[in-house]
C-alpha cells in the first residue's frame, strides 16, 4: 500500500545529521572468510546462517527503501556478506533503480563486493541499473590474499571482475583495501602501482573494531598518516576536496596526474560528525551505526500489515533518536567489552 503525503524533507538526528544513505545487507553469507570480517574459527562449518524465510524479500527491501527515500535517502548501497551470492540480485537492483525521489534528484544505486563472482555478473548488474561499484581487494600477492581471505579464491578472479566492470562502464570503480599491521601493509605500494593510470580509485581503510570476532587491537592499526607518508615518498600527493558532505574517504590525487586515492580513517580521524548512513540488515533490522549493539525490527511490522505511513514514521523516529558517534568515543567505549553486531550481518 502506498499512502499519500510522504514526508518531503530529510529527517535529522539528535546531532542534526540528515539521513542520506541507506546500506542494505542482502545476505549474511560470503564465499570468503576474511580474518577482519568473518573469521573461520567463528563462521566455520558449524555456524548457523539465516534461513531463507528470515531474509527480507526483494519486494520488502524495495518497499522499505522507498519509504527511506521519502525521508531523504539519495544513495543506496547493497552489501552483505557477499551480495552477488544472493540469487537474482539484479532484479532487486532493477526495482530500486526505478524508485522515484520526492525532489527529482537521481538515486544512486551502489554495491560493495569481493569481486570473485563479478566477471560473469558485471554486464547484468550494469543493465539492471547499478551506478557505482566498490570491490574489496586486500592484496596483490597470492600468499597474502589467501592469508587474509582464508579461501581458495584468487587475486586473478578479482582482477578479472574489476576489468569486466570497467569494460561495461561501471566507472569510476573503487577498490577498498583494509590494512592490518604485519599482515598486508607491504601491499600498499604494489596496489598503488597496479591501479595508477587506469581509472580505478584505490582506497585504504584503517583496520576497524567492527563486531567482536576479528581480534581487533589498536596496535594492529596502520594509520592513515602512515599510509599516506608511505605513498607520498614514492608518488607525491596533494589533497582533493570532498565530493559531497559526509564523504568518509579523505581524497588525494597524484601530482603527476596518475589518478586518485582515498583513505578511510575511522580509527584515527573519526568522521561521526557528518555521518548520514543508516543500515538495514538481511533480516529487516534497522541500525544507525556500523558499531551498533542493537537494531530496530522492521520485518515484524512489515509482515504484520503495517501501513506505509506507519512504517515511514517508525523509520523517521529511529533516525530522530540517533545519538551514535562511536568512533569519536572509541577509547572510552572500548574500556568495557561490548557485544557489537558483526559487519557481515549489517554490511560494511
């Protein structure tokens, strides 16, 4: 049911941050076991994933997305788990891409993927209406990639997927690299050399304390400043203005014209002050922070027959109560162990 009179302006939270981005986890499953996200000792053979009936259907996701758009959302990112494991995800993209906005602004449909299944999917994703793509790749070295992904997947598979995405016009394409000390910091410059001059925007991410299973320690964090210094010594950089308010990556361009990189410094340079992201989990819970400890159920009211107006108001109230600024308070918050939601459940 589509009730009349949707809200015409973005809602804001208690810190006056508007709702602009909705990240949707379409599956809690993944074909990799990256140590910083889904370590095998936790997500092994005995781990019980969500059953199909527990997952939001594409129609349910689209309905909730439409209501979030009424409240100000202009960018939707599909994630997981690995979103390309969700059968028929192109159909969801097509449904989302067809949603109108209240102000006529275009709706951006993005996806974050590990890239291992991308080569065969790139064209269908583009045809469905995907506008932006981010691929996770933590190493070019086969040994380091295997160590971090704890899988039989190969770097070649990911690079083939990236090439296929570029070939069909999914550009500018971004590649995300999580940097962990004494694990893959030696991959920084090889990755830079590989992606310079080819249109890919490489982004380095400080190792974050997401969830409770990745064994995070502050000593394992290679800081944004260290990353930038290492790159700048070989390829001098200059800062670039952000593309939009709330952009999480600090942008830098190569002075010689070799392209652009970004650094996401959630640990050392918190960006909570202008965070505009809300997350919808695979089974329909709404989270207002990547480091959340609890969510608000939408699946129950949705399947219980609640009207669009009531669901829209429910979403607005969740955002209006939002006080999250975990990264700014990290050192105080990590004194006491907290059971946080895993990133594979609510999306990165």
